């Protein structure tokens, strides 16, 4: 009596877990079809599914859960007519408990083909002499150990690289300030010309913009002299401005 | 003609949300790879650009107005761009990017002459060489900042640093801080190759 109750309770638990799993799989499939998912959200969905599978497996392995495989299932009715109960229970996938589906649903053994190939393998295993088998086992173990070693060392290498990469990222944003000030305020862009040219900046400016400057330059060579003289004194910016304004006034 | 265009620009994008960072020469290929995967048109090769920008100012130091003239060296037929860029606002912690006003307008190629006639003074110039990507409304550039050897000779430019400047920017008409979140989220994908940050420009200016 108690056994029966236990079975019923655990069956219910399993059914509800499977139901949950089914629902989230369906939701995931629907999302995949209708939405544009980003990779992180796909991973989230996978995590949900694998968590549910995990709880299901835990439930089946639980000590309190009776072994379902020890129970006997007794089919009472095989019929061709559609069965509304079965339709409902399977969401319309199985219409009737007929001769087509019974072999699949009530199977207790593998397919005959699979069984045959399994038997072949078993026969082959039995035909191997014991000492040779031992040797093969030893070789396999050795291989496995080697493989594990390789993987572990690869992992260490990889982690080393990772940490090296994170260390190199301590030089985060190299030279950023230089770049930003150059782009924003033009800092660090001018001195090169001065050191390079060493001559008067104003003169260079003129050579740079020949068209209108040369026009300005023609009438007042005195001003140009003033300019070169001025820029030698450490006030290039200010004098440059005034002289240029002079030039414009002059033009007018 | 420029004046007319400036009037029209009033209705266009005026605010720029942006983040800046940089990446060393050795990691730039990895970054380009990642950007290619993340951005629109992944199947295309990288789009490259070479832009020459000249900074002009009007007024005395302290109370001056700066304008930038920019044109492509890759594509001489492309129009010049006249750009006004405002002070970058840090904002508070709730906003994840910098914000500045930015007005951009296309002009003819005699822009420098026009600015000089207005009394603008040549301030400095540089060349940006690199790659750009587009993701939605965001524009991502990875470029080297090059110092120009002699004035108005952009061909002679040399990089000022081995590192590449990385910028993500997004232009908009009205202040919408959700845009900043979009940029921030994208910037997260680029870590740890490049850490895009809000760079306090005022601090940089004083140092």
C-alpha cells in the first residue's frame, strides 16, 4: 500500500519535471524561431535547460525514488480508434494506442539489429585471451593518462597566457592621454614643426598657405620682418595673432 | 554658402555621445577582428580612412572659438567637413559616456580660405589614419594620430604614438541617455582589449 503511494508520488514528481523541461524547450524553440537572440541569452536558455535536466536526473537517482525499471507495465488495450486521453497526454502527437506505436512505446529491448551488433561485439570481447586483454587495458590506461597530462598542461599554458594577457592589460589604454589631448586640443602636434623648422613659425605658416598669404605679404615686407622678429621672442601665439590682425587691417 | 548650410544644420544631429580608449599596436589586429565580428557588414573587409583635420581659432586665448576643417585624403572628391565641437561634459555617474555638442556640415574645398577671410587663425593640424566600423547608429573608429611634418603637407605625417585611438560615438538630436547605455554595452564587448572610458578633458587640458 505504502509502496504504491510512493510510486504515485514519485511518478507525479517526474511528470512535473518532464513537463517543465518540455515547456522551457518549447519556449526556447519559439524564441529561436521568432526573435533575434543574442549569444548571451542563448547561453542563458541553455543553462536553464541543462539545470532542469540535472534536477530530473537527480530525482531519478534519489534514494527515495523507487526503481521504475522493476515495475511491470501491463497494456490493457491496443486499438485503432483515436483515444482522446492519449491525444491529450501527448499533445496530439499520438492519436491512438495502435499497432504502429506499441512496439516503440512498450519496447524493453533494443532493436534486433542493435542487439545483433551488440552480440557480435560481446563475442569478439570474449574471444580475446585474458593476458592480451590485460595488455590492451594497460595500453589504454597509459594513453588516457598521457591525454590527461596533455590537457592539464595545455590548460596551464592557456591560463598562463590569460594571466599574461591580463597583465599586459595593466597597460590599459597606452598613450591615451597623448592621443586625446592631440585630437582635442591639438597638443603635441605643433612643437614638432618648430623644432623641425627651427625657423620662424610665422614664415612657415605663410609658406603653408601661399595663395592668400602671398597676396598679403606683398605690400608690407616690413610687417613680415616684424613677424619673424616677434616669433623669436617666446610669444609666438600672441604676436602671431596681432600681426595677422595687422595684416587684415592693412589689407582693408 | 556655408552660412546657409549652417542654418539648415539646426535640425540635424547636434549632440554626440562618445567614449575614448586606446590600444597598443600589437593588439590592434585582434581588436579589428572583434569589431568586424560585432559590427554591421561583417562580411566586408575593414573600411579604412585617412582624414586630415585642421584646427582654426578666432579670438584671444581664453575666449576663443575653434572650428575644425576636415577632409579625406583617401577620397579627394568627398566634400570638406566643417565641424564645431563643444566642451566635453563628464556628467554624473548615471551617464556612462561623455557628451558634447557637435555641429557638422559639408562644405566646398575652399573652406580654409573662407575661414581665413573670416579672421580665423590656423592653430594646428593632424591626420587620422585607420579603420572605421558602423553598428546601428554608432560609429567606431580605430586610428593612429599623425603629426604633420610641415604645414599643409598631410602626406608627410608621422604617427605621434604607436598606439591607436579608439572612439565610439553616436550623434543625436536630443539628449537621450539611453544612447549612452547602448554605447556602454557595446564597449563592454571590447574588454579587455581596450577599455573605453569617460576621459575627463578638463583635467587633461590643465595638465
